[in-house]
C-alpha cells in the first residue's frame, strides 16, 4: 500500500510540473479599479491597460446575492479593424464576474490596440487594451547578407547570414553600414564597418526602442572562405574578435564578415526584413564569394 501511495504521489507531482502556467500569460483587468474618466489619456492607458502578454482576463464585482445576478456578455475587438476576436455570453452571474484567461491571436510585431466591451444588463463598460508583443529572449542575430547555407549548403542548416566585403572598395570609402538582423525576422540595428587600409573595426549599435541586451557576440573576418568546413561554420583556429576591436586585413581584397550574436529584445515597432537571394545586393555578395574561392 505504501508503495502504491508513493507511485501516486510521484505521478501527481509530474502532472503538476507538466501543466502550463497559463495565468502568467494573461493580463488581469479589474474593471472596478479603472478610472473611466481617463480612458482617453495615453499616459493612463500606458500605465494601467498596456502589457506584454498573450492575453487578458477581465473581472468585475456584480453582487453578493444570487437574487441580484445579472446577465453578462464580453466582447473583444481589434480596434483598428473592428475584427471581433472574442464574444461570449456568460449568462446570469452573481458575486464577482471572472472571464477566465482569454488568449489573443498573434497579428504582427506592432502594438495592437483592442476595444473590450463588458455588458452587464443595461450597463456597458468599454475600455482599451494595448497589447505589446512579448520580449524575445536569447534569440540569434547576425549582419544582413547571404545565408551561410546559400553560400555553401554543407556548412550549416541555420538561417544565419554572413556579409561578403569588397575590401578594396571599403578602403576607398572608409566606412560602410550593414543592417543587423535577429530572429530571422527583424532589423534590430546596424553594424558600422570602418577601415584605415590595414585594419578593420566593426561596431554594433541597436535600435533604442528595442531595449536590446546582448548576451554573446563574436566578430569573425574570414579571408579564405574555402577554409569554411565546419558546422559552426567558423573554421578551427579562426580568431574571434570583439565589437570595436581592430582586425588586420593586409593582403586581403575580399573577406566574409560573420558576426553571430545572441540577444534579448522587445520586437514591437521593429521593421521586418525581406530575404531575396536573387536581389542585386545579395547576387553581388555571391560573386564576391566566388571570387574569393578563385583566389581573386
């Protein structure tokens, strides 16, 4: 019997640990605590009706008596399109109305305004909710360029890109900027590439609104792309530089700039990039890759 109790206890513990913590993904809105006179105030809405969350949960006191139960209906619309994403008649409710967790559909990476309407008998409570996309943690990033797998499919199956540089052209220009990409979707900043002719420095800057935290970053400049053979795809013995550190380029006319990094950031408001291997700029980078392979 004791052994059976132990087995059941272990089973219950495993079940509890496996259940998702759904409540943590929804923002609680207590209608009784809202100041209905300030719902047009952006500052008030930002402080009380804005959240990085997957959904919402609405509560409202009705009465202490079941004899005073009221019919309740809750509707949620995307404010800009008037699309109804949730509409439910809860019937007669007494005590405190609780909608339960309501998960909202993903739209895009921008802030999505919703209009929430709570009807209790003849009373209507309408208020906004601003849904900000959740912060992304420990995502991958790199400079914009050709995907390494498109240079050479045997190197990696990852989406990360490397930027082929025409160093002779860069020497005459002195400075170029290259977009920084993250999560295979967003522009998050830019890399400034500078040279004095004999060395190259790469500095990274990020969109301030994204509140970026860089968790790891390495800068590689690979003068011989034929040496790429590992799945990293960085070849063994290749020097990893830091952002802002001088990298020697004597004797090189082309090189692959490869800057893998991981970061955490807020995606709301960031632009999304489009990857087209047939575009003129990426076709030019492929030609530099081939020229490097041929020793030009």
